[in-house]
C-alpha cells in the first residue's frame, strides 16, 4: 500500500498559520481521489499541535477527508514507539519540497504514474496553465 505523508499549511491550504488558510485549488478533491483510486494511506504530517492541529483535522474532516493517522505512522503510535523518528512514508507532499509544490492535478498524475518519486514531466508542468480547465475536467469529470 502506498503511504503518503501530506503537509497542511502551504500544501492543503494557503500558508496563514496559525490561522487556517484558504484551500489550495483541488487539494482536498485530489487527496480524496488518490485515497479512492489507489487505496493510498494518507498521513497528515504537520508542525501543528494541540488546538491548531485539531482545527486543521476538522477542516479536512468537514470536507470529507479522513486521515489514516495524524503526525504518526498509525493512530495509537506513541513518541517512544518511533524507531526511527522519521515517518515511514513512501512519498511526502509538502510545499517545502525541493522545486516547490506542483499543482494538485500534477500531483495526481505523478501518483497515478505508479512512480511518484520520478520528477513531474516538465511538459506536463509547462502545459498545465493553458490546459488547466480541461485537465481537471478530465480528472474529476
Ligand atoms: Mg507547509
């Protein structure tokens, strides 16, 4: 199973931490579709804690997005269980990625390619703004 760690601020919503920013276009729909199409295990991986974390989780839940775990490999994981400390994800989606955060349509295509560690085809990125509407229509119908 593909495990994907997803950041919140700047990735799912615009970066307005500690407030909740505006949803980045198609972030939630894309994550829902990735869950459905590839049975991917989504982990919310964020610097948020306590009430600020609850607000982020509630924001996603209200839009129908439930995470397998939040800031953990699995729900009941304790700090002392974490060996190694780094999350065991196959892929990380984060606005601090080298090269920045691709558009969510590109992220979907990268996951769908079966090799999400391969860089996004530059053609896809450069073509993206012109074909934006058609591209999302193709994915979301
Ligand atoms: Mg971020």
